């Protein structure tokens, strides 16, 4: 209950799962913000952890700003974020992750930008890597998406239906009314829930804002620097992209075959040729990029063919 305290301006939602070892660093970074402690709260959502997550969160109780513990038994990041939204008391809800360290002015920047830009529903910013080991030669910025990294440059950019850039929940804040208007994060989308909620926002004629000064640093776990992790990520991404039925991606002048837009077949062929050519040239970085494109396209095809052949396929309205 919060009847004995002033309503905060920002609720920070921090989902976590079995990361008791690194969670204190994320909470400490949020506790030492430059904003007055009474103006924001921190909601840590324990997504059914089996380690010492609850004890870690409870060790921060009594400090300011207010740290609140929420337990969500349903496994999945969207369930955890939605539990945080339901518990939040503020009109602005900010999201970050347990392996992310936000800048000291993070919450104050969110408040200032949203106050200065009433035309936007959300604001997000850079997520840059904290990696001290050798950077693999194949891991260029083209492969940042599986690492949950983001950098669109040093100028603000409106994120709209015409400029479809993704703002990731490692570093983003939404006005609460957005969730009342378009709904919360979609649990069935799992790995694409960040993008899927933006698609719904664009459908509702809303827009977001990329603000480069809103910055965060993400720890990169060693397993994410391996090729097999990126292959697995792209397979998941392709599968959930098929489920999402994004009108922009589905648009085609040629039509659909077995429920798949024709341009995806062309993309699959181009990726296959590119992979073969670059493999013969022994250009490993470019060959791997084409390989990832193949995994994503094949996963999309598989998911959409199953949907089509099962009789559950509904053409996307365009």
C-alpha cells in the first residue's frame, strides 16, 4: 500500500530471473540516481527464480527510493514486465534489465524528455556493451540485436510507422496510458515482445522517440559471444516474426505462397547464394551473416507453413 507517501513520477520495472549474483549492481545503479528519491520507485519482479533473488531484493528494503518486490510465477519476460506494470504507481513506467547499468541521470532524463515531447508515447536510448574480452571478428554491429544492444547514432530520431526502429526494454520508458490504450506486452511473442508492442503503438497512430543521451551499459555474458547463441536467437526471431504478422513485413506486390510473402522466398535464395559465395571466398564474417539470414528465413517459413497447413492462417490486412 502507498497511501502514506506521495505518488512517484516514475516507476522503474526491473524483471529478473536467477541472477542474484549480478542483481545488486543493477539495483544500486537505480538507487543512486540524481533525481530526488521520493519522485521514483523501483519494482523488482522476480520471475519465479530458484536462487537467492528474494533475499537480495529484501536487503534493499528500507532504503530510498522505495524498492518493492513482486513475484511472478508465470515464466516469461512479458509476464514479468506486465506484473511490474500492474504494480506500478506512477504515470511513467521505465524498464531496464538485471544485466544493465543505467546512467546516473537516467530517470531524470526520462522525465525531462517526456515532459518536453508530449507528442511521443515512449522514449528509449542507447544500450552499449560492457565486454572486456577479445571481440570476435565476425561480431560487427550488424549482430548487436541478439546482444540486446542498440545505437542509432547521436541525434534524436522519431520512431514511427514510417521509421520503424525498435526501442528495447533494456532502456525504455512508456507513459502508462499507452498500456491502457493498446494493452500490455504480449506473452506469446516472447523474444519479439519489444517490437510487437511498438507495432501495436504504430497501428494506433502513436510514436516513440530515440534519445541518444538516455544511455545504459549492458554486461555481455560470454555465451552470447558464441556463434551458436546467435544461430539460436535468429531461429527464434524468425519463428516469432511469422507469428506476429506485421503488416509492413507482409506487404508484397507479388502475393503470398503457402501463407508466406513472396519477398521472403527471394530473400532466402539471396542469403543462400551469398553464403555459398562468401564461404568459397573464405570470407567468414560475411558468410556467417548470410547463414544467420538463412536460419531466420527458414524458421519463418517453417512456422508460417505449419500455420497455413493447419488451417489457422489468416491473411494479414494490408
